C-alpha cells in the first residue's frame, strides 16, 4: 500500500486537491475502493483551511503526515507567489531528504520551487504563470509546454486538469497501465492525452502602434493570409522597400516579418481546426500555409500535435 499525503495550504485550489482525492482515494467502480493507495489530506495544522472557492475545508491532520508518506502531492493555491509557511517548507525538504516522492499540481510548483526542491531539475506549471515562475526560480529547467514532468522522485504538472493527467501517470507508473486505464474510464477521461499544454495557450498578439505605422499593413495581412504570402507582399502593401520594411517592422512589432506571418497563419489554422469541419487541406490553404506539410510542421512545433490530433484533443 502506497501512502499518499495531499498538503492543503491556506488558499488551496479545491479542483487541484480534488484531482488527488479522485485518483488516490476513490478507486474505479461504484464502491470506490482505492487500489494500492492510502490517501489522506493534511494542512500546516489540523482545523479549517481557507479556499478561494467560496467555502472552507476542515482538515484532520497536520504536517506529521509528511514525515511518513511515500508520495506527497502539493496542490496549487490561489495566490501562488505568497510565501509558504516555513514549517511546511521544512517538512517538504525533510521528506525529500528521506526519499519520498513529491509532486505538485498546477501552481503548486511555486511551493516546491520555494523549498529549493526544483533547482537544477526539469519542471512545469500553468502556462499563465511560467514567466513569474522563471523570474523567481531561474535555476529550474522550466518546460512551459509540458502537461507534466516526471523527474523520478519529483513530478510537476501544468494547470488544473493536467493534475489529473499527472495523477493517472503516477498510477500507471506504480501499478501499471491497466490500473490507470480503469481509473481513467471511471472518471470519463482519456488515460493519456496527446501533446502538451502548448495547445491550450492563446496565441500572442503582436505589439503594434494603435494608429499609423505598420498597423494598416498588419491588419491587411491578418485578414488576407492567402495574399500576404511573404515579406515582399507586406513591403509592397506598406509602399516600402523590403530592407526598410524589415527594419521598421522589427522596431514596431518586436520580431521579424517571417516570424509574425507564421504566427498569424498558425493562429488562423488553429481557429479553423477548432471551429470548423474543413478538411486539413482546406485549413492549410485558408490559413495561408499553402500545403498540409507546412501546416503540420508549424503546428507540431507549437503544440506537439498533428492537425488531426489537435482537432481531436479539443473535441473530447
């Protein structure tokens, strides 16, 4: 029996905590008998734990659970940059030193980062918090595209439902694929999702001046991806030489015309894959890529998925 302790800090995101409870405390089937895990929840001290979700939790156990647990899971909190209580950090460091496996869900990675448990190691967190995380913990090898990262005794997940992916991965790792598949089936989720969290990140908007400058050309290119075939087409629309256009573009937009064009095409392709039933060939044409091969290469680089897999992943 593998003992599991979920650490509920003040401000805990109850969805994150529920992922841990659902996988490690409730087995598949109507009886819900857990198979292979003994899961309990603890806090810095027994008693009420505040949540940002409109209710309090009442937790029976304190940090003493962390002294013996085989697996410790740290859900995220609503304000992830708030300092973690020192006793909790000390308990996590002690657990890591004795060889416990420690995992975080979503922005729970900030707690592990604060404890120094991620220094020099690969990790991930919710895509919206990656910049803050990287600034606070530069020694961590942050992967903002992964759904979860397994580094042996330390595991981290991306945001929210990626915590469920991570917990199922742990079941698969410890008890085998059949046990994980049974749990996934009961919870009506795929046993393993394709791709990473990059497929859910909104495409960045180009930085342009609100009036004048190259705004008219950029608006035209975004609305006419088939006609805006290359840098020369953009420069011609702006009535500039290519050399002048490239220089002005970098100054105003902050990237190269080619990179910007590719980003616009990819954003349009993702929108068409998500919202229409167009064939992949039609999507490639209407987004300005011209060929399925070009679309596939750019989409795979951005999300880790082929066009067909990307469409399936958002329609489950």
